[in-house]
């Protein structure tokens, strides 16, 4: 009997926060494989803030998802049928599979993963794009030195939590900014940050002055907006500001809020630079090996927030923008 694939396509471009009606839940029959192809059963789907940007029609580093097109997403799955000699049935692979149950691939762009090295969700977290973003964003763009004060926004999220841990490994002081007392406790008690600032109940600029009396050497920005401005107001001389994301701005319906106090960069002889993880693709294996070593030594923790059921995608995705996830948000395709 032919397999049936369920998938989410983009039905309309969201205005503000995405709604369930912005997506269409569809089913289709999985076609027969051609020579050189393989069939992947998708097990876990990575839910990332960047997906919100892919829904916009504006120019970006990748083309937008077209209306009626499969919603783009990184994912991990298992080969269940193959006419490709490089990928045998039973192998686990990751790649851009989209928000669906099955994916027919020609084998290009697939990364084989070994569940004997780490649990499968880890390969969409620390040993996947999340970890690569934190690793190269901090180490290459931020250029940390022992003794530096590193401040990370969205510290309870996927990338931010890894950035702070790597900062500690490199001999830096790590200060996280997160939303709510529980997340702040998690950032300090579980991830090992030196301090955490609750942006929901504290004056962030004032709290940064207290936590970073000598100023911020590296600010790793995941949120933009008012918190970026607070960080710029507390820079040390020669500071490096890493622009990784701006989740506070992704659902705004008006102009994106930029930093009004950007002249702080001039005053403190600081730099602000954007980073994209794809620029370091040829070095992913090196980074994964080093981070796997840190994990084995107990220096780096991988935390996943896993929600089961493909049909929950529209609601589960919104957890990212409501600050409800702790660690890496993943969708487990099968509910059982």
C-alpha cells in the first residue's frame, strides 16, 4: 500500500504573529523512487526563529518560501527506502526536509549522523546548526579572550544557552538576559552562567551596569530592539557586538526598530557585525568534534524542548515568540 505524506505548506504571508490559517495541512501519496533517490521518514523537525523571516517576501540570505510551497525547515530522519548506493536503509540523516512526514531526496545536502555518538535530537541542537551558530558566532565573530565579559540575549533559548556555555569554557564571564525568574534560574543553575537578568521585571540597562561594572566586551544579540540598545549603552572599549538574530522584531507590522544609540560604537571604538552560520559550512565537522568533546567532558549541556505531533506545528512554532521554550525547540513528527 502506498505511503501517505502529511505536510504543512505556506497558505498566506503572516501579518504580525503567524496564525494557523497562514498554513495549510495537506496530504499526498508518496511517489515511487527513481534511480539515485532515497526516501526519508522524518523523525524530528527543528523549529527556529529564522523560519519567520523565510515567510516574508522581502529579500534575505535565502529566497522566501512561496505561497503554496512546503514550509522550509531543517530536520532529521531515517532512510526507509533507497535506490542510492551512498545511503542504505536504516541510516540516519539530517538536512532541509521541511515540515512533513516523508522526504524524497537525491542525496544532495544530506549529513549522515550516528545515534551511537549522541541522542538523535542533539544533532539538531549542539551538534547541528544551533551549535554551529553559537560556536562560530562567538569564537569567530566575537573573538573572546580570557577574562572578557560576554552578554547574551535570549540566554534561555537554543543558541543563547550554548553561547554562554562556550564563553565559560573559554574563560569568560557570562551574563545572560532571559524572560522570567524560572528561565533566569535555569541559565545560572543549569547552564553555568555567572549572572542572569530578567528583562520582564528588571531595568536591563541598569542591571547590565551592575553585572558588568567594567563594561561589555562581547554582546551576542539574538533579540534586537530595546535590549540591543541597553547593551550598546554599556559597552567596554573595543567591544564586539555579534548580530545573530532579532526575534523581538520578526513579527512587527511597522518599521524594524534599529539602535538609536549606535554612536556608542564610535565612542567605545567598538564593532558590530552580522553572522550567518552557512558561511562556515566547510568547518562544521571540526566544530562538531570539539563540541562533542566538551559534551563528553561535562562542560557543555544539550537541552531540548520536544513537542510531539506534526499537526501541532502552527501552535508549537509560536512558543519561540512567546518565550515558552527552554533550550532547543523540536517537533517530534510522530505523536507516539
